[in-house]
C-alpha cells in the first residue's frame, strides 16, 4: 500500500491484489514521526499513521482509529531477549490531539489497547526500557502538568504525578533510568528517583535556564585590548553561566525559546539544549556549559537535533531542510597546532565540527521541513518529513582516500576504523564500510592518547546521498476518476489507473496495484473540476478560471494521451469569456461527449473525430443533471456487418471448397471485426437523458451526426430539483437537492422514492461489473453504498459520526472497492463497508520486498535468525532455506526465503564469507534484526573475549588481577566506546574522566563550580591541582577558612600510621552522620578508596562506587567492587540481570556469564557465547565446565528442533555428551542411523551423511 502526502494532502493508495483497504494520505501541520529499532518509520498524518519502509521507500501500512490529529508516535524498544513467548513484534504507541493514546499491533493493523486520561493533546511519549521484567510500560505527558505511567498492554494506569509548571517534553538518562529531566515552560526539572513501581517522591530539582542571549557573562564589558570576538566566541562568552537555581528576572529571559532537551547517549551526565541559533552541551555534574555549537549571523537556524550513541556526533536539522552532521573534535590536539592557536581556545571546550551536510529544500509559505528521524541501529541514515507530504530518505556514506581538505578549515581528518563488527578485519575479508556510524568513522581521541600510526587507517570523507523519496498529493480539493473497468477483452493489458485532478491544474495518475505515482501531468493553469476517461490510456479533463466581473471565465478542456503525455485543447480556440463548464459526460461506447455549461446550452461532440456535432439552440432547457444510457445498437450493427461480409466471402468460394475454408473464413471475419472496431467505421446509436430545473426528464438519441429529440417524462412531484442521475442496465436512479433518491425499474415500469434525510445528493455512481447493481452515493456530509436490486442501504459514513473528514469526490475502483477523496488531503481506497484503511501487512503484495523479520510469524522469525547465525550448513554457505533440512509448510518457507532474497547483495556476500568470525556474525545478525539487547551483549562480549584472549596469548600471568592490568596497557585504539561508560577499560575510563575534569576547570565560573572541580580532582588523585583550586577561595567567602585548612591537610598527608588512623576515624564518623561525600573524599586521600567504595555501596550509591572503583582501584580491588554491583543488579528488587551480565563480561567472568545466560533460558545466546569462549581459549572444556557446556548445547539443540531445523539441532546435540546422543536418536528415528556428525579442526561441527 502506498501513501503520498502533503501539507494538506497525501495519498495512501493501496494495491488492490489480495488487499483489504488502503489510502492516499496527507500530513498535518507538525506531524510526528518515529524510527524504531525494527527499521521502519512511523509517521502521523492527520488522524492516520503511515508505516514506511525506508530501504524501499514504500508505505507498507496505514493505521486508522484516531479521531483527532496524531501528535506523537513512538516505536517500542527491542532491548529484551526474543523467544517464542516474547517474539519480535511491531508495536507502536500513538497519541492524538484529544488526549487519546492507542497502542497498535502494526502487522495486523489493530489496536492492542486505547488509553484516555484528559482531552488535551499528548505532549510526549516514551516506552520504558530499563528493567528486565516488563516491556509494556509507557510514560506519557498529559497537559498541562501530569506525567502518567501506563501499562501499554492492558491500558491500566499505574501512577500519576503532577508538577508545578506546564511540562513540554521529557528525556530519560540513557545511563541511569532513575534519572529524567522535564523541560517545562519555565526551566528544567531534574528527577533522580524515577521508578516504575511508584511515582517520584520529590518535586525534583528545579533549575532555570538563563537565556543564552541574556546571561550575565554577555553583559560584562569586554576588555578593550582584546580583538573583537568572532561569532562563535561571542556565543561562548554568552553562555559562561547558563543554569541557575534562582528564577531569572523577567527581562533577562525569554522563557520558551529552548526548543529541545536531551541527554547525550554517547557519554554519561551530558545533556544538550537546543536553541534556534545555538546548541549548548552541558555537563550535569557542574550544571555548566562545556560546549557550544553556534550559528553565524547569516546561518540558518536549527529546528531539531538528534545526538548519536555510537560516536559523539549530532545530526542537526535546519529551517531550510538541510541536515548537517557534526562530530566532536578530538581533544588530543597535535602539539604544533595547539602552540599556534590562542591558549584559551586550546583550553578546550567540546567543539563539534561540521563534517557533512545534505542539500536544502526550497522553503515557501506552505513547504517547510517538519522533523527528521535517525535509524537507532546504525545511525547512518535519516528521514526528513516535509510539510508538502514528501519524505526524503538520506543515507550517510563514507568515501576513503585522500580528498583535498581545505587546509584553512583546520579540521583534523577522520579515519575509518580498522575493524568490522567489533573484530579486526582479515586480509581478504569482505566488509560493508557503510554498515553503521561506528564502522564508518573511528573513535574520537582524547587528551593523553597517542594516535595510531596512520599507515593502516584510511582517511574518510562523509557525504549524504538521497536514496529514496516519497511524494504526496498537493492541497485539496481533488477531482478523481477511475479508468474504465477490467473486462475479459482488456484483461491482458489492463492497469488500474486513478486520475486525480488537483487545485494547481496538474493531473496525477496513480497505479492502484502498487499505490505508486505513475505520471504527473501539468495539464491546466487552474483548478481541475472534472475528469472523464475516453479509453484505457487517454482522458479528458476540464478546468475553469475564476470569473471576471461579468461572471465569465476561461474554460479549458484538454484531451490527454497517457503513454506519450501529449495534451491538446479539445474545443480548439473556444473557451475564452464564456459561462463556466458545469460537467462533461462521455457516452458508454466513448463515441460522444456532452459538455454542459452553467448559463449556456450544451454542446455535443464526436470524440473520435474531435468535431462539434451540435450546439443546442438558445431556448434549450437548462440542464441540472445528465447521464448516458448503457444501451446502444452496436451489436445489431455488427451482426448486419458480419452477415454482409460473410455473404461476400461466400460468393468468392465455390461450394466444393466450402467446408475446408469454413474455419479460415471465420478467422478472417474475426480479424475484420476486430479491425473494424479500431477503425471505428461503425457509428452506433446512443442515448442520453437529462433533467431541467422543473424536474422534467428529456430523452435524446445521437447517431453519427444526427441528433433526435425523444420522449419527455413529466416531473415527479415528490422530488425536488434533480442534482444527479445514474443508469445501469434497467435501473435508473435520480438524486435531488433535498436528499431523495428515486429508483426507476425501466423493465417493470415502476419507480420508488426513498428520502435519505441527508441533504443534497452530490454524486451517484454504479459499480462496474455485469449484474453488479451496487450504487455509491455522495452527500455533503459523507457517503453511502446502496443495493439497487433490494433498494436498501449497504453501508454509510458520516462526518462527525465515524470519520472526521469531509468527502470531496467518490468513485468505484473495482466492483467491491470504493475510492474517496477527502478534505484532509487524502485519497482512500476502502472496502464497500467503508471502514478503516488498515489491513494485515503479511497478506499484501509489495512492489519491492521489504527486509523486516518482524513481519514473519514469531517461530519463522526465530528460524530465520538461527538460519543466518548457524551458517555454514553442511559445510556450505547458502542463502536458500530450501537447501536445509527444515520441515515446515511451504508457505512459511516461502515467506522466509522472501526475507532472505530482500537482503542487499553486499550483505549476502558478507554473510556467506568464510572469513566472517562467529562473533562478527552474531553482531551482524543482531544489527540486521534491530535486536537492541543482543547488539549490546555481543558488542561488549566480542570486545572482552578478544581482549582477554590476546592477554592470555601474551600469557604474562594467569591471575585475573594481572590479566586486567595487562589489558590496561593495550593500544589505545582498541578500547570499548565511551558510550559503554563503566564497562570500558579502567585506563581509558580514567583518561576520559581526567580530560573531563580539565574541561570543567576551564569552564568554571563560580565558587560552586570550583569546589566541585576540587572534589573531583581529589577523588581522581590529582592532589596538586586540587590544592591550587582550594587556595583560590577569596577571603570574604564563608568557606575560606575551611578550604585553606583542607589545602594544608591535602599537602601534608603522610603515610604514617597515626595520621592515617585519625583520618579514617574522622571519615567513618562523617559518613555515619550523613556526610557521605566528604567521608569518601578523606578515605581517598589516604588511599583507602576500596573502603570508600564499600561505604558508597552500603548507602546505595552503586553507580558512584563503580565510577570510583574504575578511576582509583587496582584491577583486583575494582573487580571485587564491580562483582558486588553485579550481584546487586541481579537481586529481585533491581532486576537488571542483562546489565549485570555486561558488567561481568567487562571483568572477564565468562564462565559466570555462560551460567547466567543458561539459567535465564537465553539458550541461543548461551550456546553461541560458550562456543566463542572455547574458540578464543578463554574457557576450557574440563570436568568443571563440561556440565555447563553440555547443558547449554543440549538446550540449544532442543530449541532448534522445536523450530524445525533438524540439521542444526543434530550439530549441537552431537557436542552435548550423553544426553545429546539421546536427542540424536530421537531426531533420526526410523532413518537407520544413517546420519553422523563430523567435527573438523575448528571445532565447528558439520553434518555429513553416510552413503
């Protein structure tokens, strides 16, 4: 199904094969959109939601149930383990302007549940993702000031909390789910005790945003000697102080100019605030700006920014529709450069360099960009929604090789990473450079890191490429007309074309099978009023200009040939300064055309020759409605012609030859008949009826160029002024301006009037198909379908009752589907019942097949995943599921094969590359499936498995503590990305924290900031620098004495026993009396950081303890602290086992991880992980571990058997000891045990069959 959209118009066209309903659809003023881990884009469009596949640029579903405009859409997260009980599913939440939230099952197009709290527009929505039990929790902002937590599966309210100010939006801390920030009309509220079990207890910490333009730093007089600052410098001065706890004075701040707030997913405790002309990066520990992206005065303002997780980068959307990518500059600046630059500039701040930008769009009054969404899995493609209904799909591409960089720009080059899917690239290994953002550009270096020798790294340039475009309809109103119906004669070349006349004079022709635009033709200079097809490939359309002061207009009647696009004025020079055309009607055989004018007699034309047959006399009655009769004399004329020809043919053949040529004569005649149809030598007689203002019915006959007046039927007293007529077979139906329908049975000579009480009957149309007597009726307030045989209504739709749009035009597109154009800018193809346009996605026929395993049945999706993970099958790589022993219905096999076929050729070749290691394959498949939890698990597992394996090869020592310290000295390039926070190696984590404190120091602007910096430096062990900061305290500060003493204490600490024990005693007393932070500091001063961590953990400061352990403790001590944290995470009240597993991975506790995965019943993960451990030699198969290994392999074999993959099951069962042998017997019962398993050197089992 397809949708075309516009700022007030778009089209959902749904293909007709095996289809239910569909739509051509349009976008409201600020339509929301969301891009899920599932790979699809959801986009609100008035009261409907379109589901778009960005890879093939197709609309694949439309969700209709909202009555008001949709204002928010959010895909659910995928960070949970997927199995048959919690399968891959497409779940979406949407909120509308009337306060209703609907949770959808997108595949079936149905609503899971509907939620209503208040009747005001939903401000923000987010699925909770943080704990392992429930994935159904949905947090919503209900205006003006409530946040409510809902169960999105059942629609139950769990809790509700109100705040003092109006809430505009919120953002969760991606590193700590108990932290969230609310953007309110006056500032920001930080909440630190968010939990799903109860509402936040406190009102949160409120901070006010001093507007960047009015902050105190901006008003300070500039030192006269300094040169005038540049635009970026100015912006920097402006925001030296930004966040205050006092409410700013009214004149100092314009409140609502902060457009957006979001936490940075790439590093902890950082947040961005978006203003039209700058983006501010805040460090939340100091509440201080540490970076600014400012726009020069002539630059284009921002409207949205999306921060990336894989790299410290920002996607920014500007008001001209341009998307820019800015990447954080390395703080490890080369020495010679930092010497030249002024010292304050090298004093660092986070600088985001512009690395790539896409083309802007032409912005007009009605055309402007709305929103962009970024793919959360790969972060390298963006979709931009424009107000005219276009969706532009941009992809970021990396180009290697030296491209001339402008030297004056001062940008350091970006390098591509030398690994693929988390592992170093093999010499001949195939890889996809543009797979994701972190496979395109390497990590940003930080201070104190040496860049790698760049011999094996390539410089990359980033460019945006437009890879897809979905276009929409222009603004309504529309005139629509379906091409002539499918018949037995045209079945071979028939295409269901819908012509849509628009307000700007163009005619759009859509193919309803695919829902795609076939042609856009610029036909007229003003609004198209009507269209009539004259063959399957040509149509007539008319338009009228606005009237002059005498009420006269310019009429345009154009004949359009679709294959060539040729247009010509059908009425020649006529058309200037005459009354407007009211309607055009083409006769049944497409021979004649009637043109009806408002205050002028009608014209009758011959379509075949383009000649005017008759212009009626001045005294001709005014026509109010007109219709051609379906009856004609073509058949009898043809019979006469055939008889004459046959007679001629027979005269030329002697009697003796008669029988033998009988058949050839008939074929000759058939040829002649078909030719005569095309040469149109025959002019058949056709009739039309029309009514005048009094309701009198006239009957007129046309044959060749003769026009005869026929019978007149006096008006029916029960009817008002007749507005429209429809005629099919022996039934004639009249509709009047008062809402009466009059059904005439011409055979039985009966008439029957029915009052519908719905006002003016605007249009009536019979459905196509022999004997199909259904009638579609359009009123001002909706439409109805009638059965004229039974004279009763079949279905009805009415504005305000079951729809919220007005119908502008109607037609039948097949014998049982109707097409409606509506004032919300959409064209909908609906079943005769005229309900919603949603349908089952897995039943449809798409032009291009879509890669989306979520569309498969749960079992089939898991089978597909196993099929990709367990390559090679029987020793060979294959992308054909039929080559595998898989007992399942052919229909399901076909669907799985369709998914495999829709993978790109690059992806197929990588998946079939023997060089691709098991870890790379696991990571790649979890990326393909958009499986959030798998992706995190395999990224960390793959990194630490390789790191520990490397350390083991160096085999310095086997004690775990020493292995850790060995790890710490690995090349800097080989660390885990900082977005993994405390899971990173200690050495790298420490460097990062020092770098950050250095930045905070430069940026501090008040005593509060200085104090926080000194505290951080003491914890990090940087005592000298801390003392300098403590001594900066001015004498009039109340803390002057305290700080001076503290400075003395820090400098004189000796490791003598008595002083140590005194300090320890003081520290424990402080902690006992509620001064936890101060006590911890003292313990760190005397190198008792391990005790400090223990105290922090006792008081529930788990994150702080983990941070301190990473920056201060030896690997062995830090390992103890983190193991305690992992135990805490596993406890039932916290229930974050998946996070605990990641922590244990970073400590190298691989055996424990295997056990946990197995006990959590993550059988595929457990087996593949243990297999990888054995491969990398970080786990050995011995008596102690064999029990776990065999249990894991056996359970995975059982899982594969339940999916129907016997071959895979046999492979894993063969490695699961005695229990596995039993399973093997069950698997191959009755096959004479002819199958046995061969294990090769790589310990990879491959199946072989005995001859």
